[in-house]
C-alpha cells in the first residue's frame, strides 16, 4: 500500500489518533463493562480486560507523544532548530519515556518480562556500537530499542521498514531523529545505510536487522531459494542448516561495517515471542505471561575481520540459531 504524502500524515493521521484517544477515554467505562462481560467466555485470565487496558494505554501514550512533539516543534522555532543537538536530546528523552511507560504496563498487565544475558553495560561506555539483531516475533524491535535507550543509555540510529510511517507518532519522531526508512534494498539502500552509520559517537548505536523482515518458515524457504537462484549455493546450504533464522542479507551489514570501522559490534538474539507469526497466534497467547530472553555478544572493533565478512556474518548467524534452538521452550 502506497504511503500517503507527509502533509496528509501530519494533518490527518495525527489529529485522528488524538481524537480517537479522547473518544475512547470518555467512553472507557462502557468498554470496561463489555470487556468484563466477555472475559469469562474467553480462555486466559481476564484476557479481554488486560488486552483492552494495554491498548488504551498505548493509544493514550501515542496521543501524549504527538502533543509533546508538536510542543517541541513550536519550541524549535516551528522546526528551524529541530535537528540541533539540544532538540535531538529532548526527542530521545521523549522516546525513552514512551518506551519505559509502555513496557511497564505490558510487563504489569500482560505478564511480559525481559531477561538480558551478556556483557555489563559499563563495558560499552564511550564506544560507538553497530547492533545486528535477529528479527522474529511481535515487538522485538520495541524491546531492543527500549533496552538500548533505557538500560544502555544509547541514542539509536535505526534502519526501518518504510511502512512503519503509517504510525503517526513513529512517523514524526523517527523522521526527526537520524534514522532511515527503506522500502527497497540494492545499491541505493546500502548507500543510505552507510550514510546512517557514518560519524557515530560514544553514545550512538546503529541498529539493523540483517534478515530484512520477521521470521516465518515461508520466508526462510523463500530466502534459501533466492540464494540458489542467484548462484550462491554455499550460502543456501548454510541457511538450510539454520532452523530459526532467515538467511542474513550481507549488503547492509557490510555497508555499516565499512562506514564505522571504529565501532564495536553487538550481536543480539532473543527468544520467547518468536513463535507468534500471525494476529491469531498473538490473540491465542494473550495474556503473554512469558519471559523474553535476550543474549548480547560484543566484538571489539579491532577484532572485526577486514575480509571474509560474509562468512563471519554467517558464522555469527549460525551461533544465534544454535542459541535460539537451545533456549526456546518446546511447543
């Protein structure tokens, strides 16, 4: 679906979300009564009430963020100083507050917990980071960015799917910060990734998901066939041996490594929500009452190979696949 022009997204989508939030809040007692009435008919403890509450909180938070973003736009001289360091700092603080508040409610109401294993955050201090993360399950990018902003005190630069701009708050805040929305790959996409990864400072973290999309078995098989069709038989063979990840796309990773040779590399794996692929899957599992486990590995910049980086990427992806295989609970 074609993304509407920016002026439509600003003048229509944002106000519509704020208006919807006002209507929902004003009629919340009615929604609560309906959710309470249907909850006994659904599996799970108070599923409808819990889901309703998190949805309302998310909608209200989005509206508050939109109002705050408008205030920051006015304070910046109607956008003239929006990309200055003080304004960028305030935008990152706003993002951190939003992620903290939403995570707190999801943890409290849906029973979502996150456990991180890996190097202590102090080991990362003062070092620019290239973060290469597995992409599987709903909300994994949210949990990763929440961890980077609120637990590791980082200012992320993220490579994102262009479709995320349908969300009004994400559209505004992420376009004001140094991020890249990509709808196509190829040489142009790699060039834009390289630009984003250039000139990282000690509290920056460049974030990319090398798989290019959320894991599904269909995408896994399609990726293997794509490699075969392109004549990359060895990579296809190695991808077939990995059951829980998609074949990684080396172009973006290579572009980031070339643009930021001084940055340490952080590999991130996670397990806990990766079995949820469809809306039906998510609904069936709600409330989650689960723990998402994240594993972080740090490679200092002077240990990153200068050559054979595709093989290095595949070696790490195999390690991530093995970690997921040993971590996820059988179903």
